[in-house]
């Protein structure tokens, strides 16, 4: 199973996203901006050196088993590009979006990247899932390449370790485990915790390990640490063992389809504690359905943004996305959208589309957008908070914004 961020997605949403991604962008007067990095203040530099379009490569799985993630990410990117072009472009140039389908496969991603390079790609937003993204990052960071690359949703720590020209918009997997352990200790007052995770999936297993380590660091007792296989459908043996240990909190880092099964079975074996998750839970209510939604009442998960946030940047993005695609924007959509504006701000700060200059400008990013305020650390990873989402009575609400202690 490819490691990727999960998204808010009911069955109906999945069907609608998979059948198309058309629609034209709208001009958004409330589009996010990097603090102090507006087009008006950008240096003239060599911005006038060319009026040719800026060639922006986009790598995403647009077909195949994880295409739903790629399509919704591409939609967010496309909407931002259309907004920017309608407002005059970047440094007097329009953006030419060059999407390539990598089918969620490593070799296809490498082939697609090489195709984009041959077609004159100057900048890259992608990839969506971590293994293809890591493979592409190795090429982009190699001597003689240096393409500025911004991964919107790939969460493996290794991605940005490939080179100084590689950045990401989303937070990392270990961060989610740590922030949810902090939430359990500081916000819920938990004393005993347990973990149940997928042993064959890096995303699930990695978050579980980070959660358990941070929980112990914070003085919590880890009374259960169980695993299951990728194809398992019955989790009652592990859940019964966990329930007997009496944890206050059970951490379940997996994707929403699997969580719907686990949460239901947890209640069936008598577990009454609080279940926690990561961004993979985003969409669990759709998988559970109205009849079973009570299984996750009083549960929480971390995510990249909250669709009903009252912040103006979020409201504007959500309204425009709905009108453009007749669909609900997911965390993937929001991260793709923010990625374009981050890249735009770096070009404007550099006053140039020179690769080295843009990379240096990216390092100094200070951006506020749909997924919050962020800067980059020395690894090219974002410094930002997580939205903690509460589930209750078939609804979601924003509980708090939190970072790990």
C-alpha cells in the first residue's frame, strides 16, 4: 500500500472525483499571500527577460488505485494556477501547468519526471504519495538538475533529505504521532494509552511508533501495542487484548476505510475509551455511514485544515473550489492549492525564475494560506500546526490547533 496522506472523502465524493476533474478557475481577490512577499514588492530582476509561460510540472496519480488522491490534489493546483493567471501571472508571465500521470507507481513517476524535463519543465509540484515522490526527489536533487520541487502531500521524512531544492507543504508522519500523544496527555488528561496499527504500511506503523515514543516521554503508560496485516478485516483479537489492559486512549493510525471497521469492532468488544487518529481518518464518517457513525463519537484526529474554518482564506478557497469543481475540497486540494502560491511567492521574492535563486527564496518562505501559517526548517519541511478535529453525532468540528511538545 502506497504511503500517502488520507483525505476527507465520502463514497459519493470518491465517485465524483474519480469521474472527472474539469472546470475552470475563478479569480479570487482573497487569494493567500506570503507575508511581505507580494508581486508589487518583487524586484524587477530578470522578470522581463522572457514573456514565455513558466512551465510548472505537476506529478500525481491521475489513474490507478490511488487516483482519487492525485485528482483532488491536481484540482487544487489547477485552481490556484488559474487564479494567478487571471490576475496577471507571475513576474509578467503566465503559468503553464504540465500535469503528468504517474499511476501511483515509482517507475511511472520517474518516467513522467524525465518526460517533463524533456518538455522544458522549470519547477515541479509533486509528487502526491511518498515512494514515487522520494524516487523523483533523488533525480531532481542530483548534480546537473536542481529543479525546485515542492511536494504537497508526500509525508515520508526521506523526501526532503534528498537535497536543498526539495521542500514539502504537508507535515510529516512522526509529527502527527507526536502531536496526538501531546493532545492525549495535555488536552484529554490520559494516563494509559494503547496503539493498534498496520504492520505492513509505513504510514500507519511510523505514526504508531512516534505516538508511543512521545507518550512515554510525556509520562503516559503504553499498555498495549498491537499490529495487523494489510488485508485483515477482523481485529477483535487485538482489540479484546487492548481493551483488557484498560487504556484511556487508543491510537489508530490508518486510513478511513480501515478505521471504519476497527472503530466499529472496538465498540463491539466493549472498548469505551477515546480513539485517536491521524489525517488518514479524514473521511471516516462517510465510510461508517449514518447508522454506524456513533462508533467514533468523542474521537479525534489530526488534519491539515478544517473545511468549515471561519478564516477568510479558508472560506474563500472552499467557496471557489465548490463552484469550480462542484465538489468538496479535501486536505489534498488545500495542500495542492497552497503549494502553487508558495512557489509563486518564492519566484516573486527572487525577482527571477532562476532555479538557484528560487530555491534560496523558498528557504525564506513566510506564508499564510488555507492550511495555516508556515515557514520551512533547515530540511525544507514546514513548521506549522495541526488541526485537531472532533467527531460527534455524525459531524466534525475544530477542537484546537496544536503542535507537539
